C-alpha cells in the first residue's frame, strides 16, 4: 500500500459527535473527489438536521462545564493540539492536496499557518480580561467581566480546509465555547482528522463536533432556528453570508462573517518593479488564486504598465501545472468542474469584450479540473471579470494615470477585504493606505495573513475579525456588574 492509500485508509469518514465517530441517523454518504483526477478518494458520512441537533444536544450538555474549565487547562489542550498537528504535518498536507488540489508545498504552508491559530489562541486563553473601577459619581463600583457566548456554529470553506477551521475553533475553545463545524462538502476529510487530533489532545467529548454534509442548508437551518445556539461564524461567499445573516436574525445570534473579496493590487510608477512582480505572484497565484485575499484586479501606472505586464506574464507563463502531490508542480487544479467553468466563462467574456490575452486563457484538456495560468491586459472597466471575484489563476491588468484615479478604481466595488499596493514614497504609502476602503492593506507586500493580526473586511466583505488579539472577542460577551460603594 503506497503512502496515499495508507493515509486515505486511516482518515476518519464518519460524523464526529460527542467525542466519537458516529454514523448518520439516516445512513447517507457522499463521495469526496480528487480535483486533479476527478476520481473518488473517499465516501463520507452525510449529516442531516437530526444529526445536527444531536451535536447541539452534546454541545449544550457540556457548555457550562467547558466554560468553567480553567483558562490554563483550555490553553494546554490547544497547545497540545498545535503540537499534534505540527507532528502530523505531512499527513495533513497530503490530505489537503488530495481533496482540495493545492500543491504539497502550499499545503505544508497551510499546516504551519493553520496550526499557528491553535498556538496563538492557546496563549490568548489566559489573557481574557475585564475591569474593576469606581463609578465617576462615587456611588458605586463598576465590574466588567467577559464570558463565553455559548454554543457556536462554524461553517468553513473548501479553499483552506485546515486554517479556516482552526481560525474559528481556536478562539472559540479559548473563550470557553463549544463548537459545531460544518466543513465544505468538497473538503471534509481534513476537518474530520482535526477532530481526532483534538480528542487525542484531551478535548472533552461534546465540545467539538464535525458534520460533513452534502446538504448544507439541511444541517445549518435547524441549528440556526434553535434558541440554544448563540453564534454563527462563516467564511465563504457574500451571497451565502447574507442568507445566514438573515436566518440568524430570528434568534438574534452573534455573527462573524468573512465573505467575498475583489482585491486591488496597485503598482505606482515609483514602485520597485522586481519586488512588485514578486508580490504579484504571491498575491495572485497563492493557492491557485482560490483565496478571498487573492489579487483580483491589477491597476498599474501606464508609465510602467508594459514593463510590469511583460515581467508578470513571463513568470506566470512559466508556472508548472500538475497534480499537487507531484514533484515540481507549482499550480494544481481548481476545486471542481463548476469552478473551472466559472473561471473560463469570466475569461471568455472579457476577451470577447476586448481584453488581450498575454498568456493562457484556456481550459487544459485531460483528467482533472485544470485551467491555464492566465494574464489579461487592456481589460474593460465594466467587464464582469473586473467586478466579480475570479477565484482562479487569472491576472487582470488595467492602467491608470493618477493616484486619485487608482484609488477610485480600487474602491469601485462593493467588497473591501484586502488591498495591495507598491510604492517607494512613504507619504504616498500612508495616504493611500488610509484612502483604500479595505479591512486589510498590504504595503509592498503580496501576502498579509498572519495569525497574530486581525483578519476581516468592510462593506460586503464581512463582519468582525478573526485572528490577532481581536479574534477571541468574537466569542465573548461583556457583562456589567454594578456594586455598592
């Protein structure tokens, strides 16, 4: 048995409820496919609303006990989980490559990044603070405490199967909340393996449940309607986020939403172009472009546009495409056929409207859902590919002449998650960073995600922050206690 077969044979495929692998009430299952081949790699249990309520029963049964667990003990469990995930880096990386398609190098990077949320929030668990002070009137004392919000539902996406889970689970557990995770149907295996790791780390039964399902609404709807659930956190499209916000309104649930993006990448005429191209490769091609922070629109000063475009085109054209587990692969497949068709449609429409293809622009024939790494220049401002999130290896380039023009173009979107720009002028750096309508800004950097920094957007890119010292606040409620003088 080779390493792939051995790993897949060891990975859990049943639901994880109340600290144990569990069969779904209705006995259903669905296939998980390898996007590099289109072949089935696993058959996974398919949760229903009945299973979701069983998971909530378990979460509610242990919520008070988990909230009362000392911060030091919660910290120690998270720390052990970090150590165990790190020790199994190769297993997690290969599993993500098989079910999501990213290269092994990028998958190993995600293990390092994703596991760090467990270590970071293990440290934050012991730093939850309130305050005690005298009322200014002198009539009493003010005591402010922080308490866990209660049972949480976390809905995670397929593009970062580990990190998008740990970024939610870490702060929830640190705060004293129980968590039910609904992973994306394309990539449930990584989260099921993580549940086993948490059990090995000593997490009490019921505190964490994982419910893979092919019917997301059938699982989330009964949870959102149940008054025992107190929070929903979601990473995914703005369209689905709006639905969850609407559904959460009946129970007035706490929500945190990390939604769609349309990140601008601005190159000013004074930029270090070699550095800008390097940053562009990271901002665009990381995770095959399937990232909410991926550079979606390259806005390049016309004085340097051709030089920058030629250099970026050369780098992107040289990208080696192949199955993520193969040596030398730099770009894997898109997650599924639907996503590949969506990317192809955006490119075809842009080209029909006058965009110039500098490299790529086609579906790659053969098994799997591969698309050529692509550069489009002279893209019309009203093209759909400029207005919508691409989520694929396609760089869209447009020119500008003035700083104000660049800022206006960058802000001409309903999204505001990430933005990037390159300049050597410090005054411009501060001025433009302040003017961009975005929750995160990279200045002369193509990768900005960091577990120690808050991650979140403005406008229709979401609500709240994940990571950093801010991340744990999303799972805490503030209580004011009035004391006599």
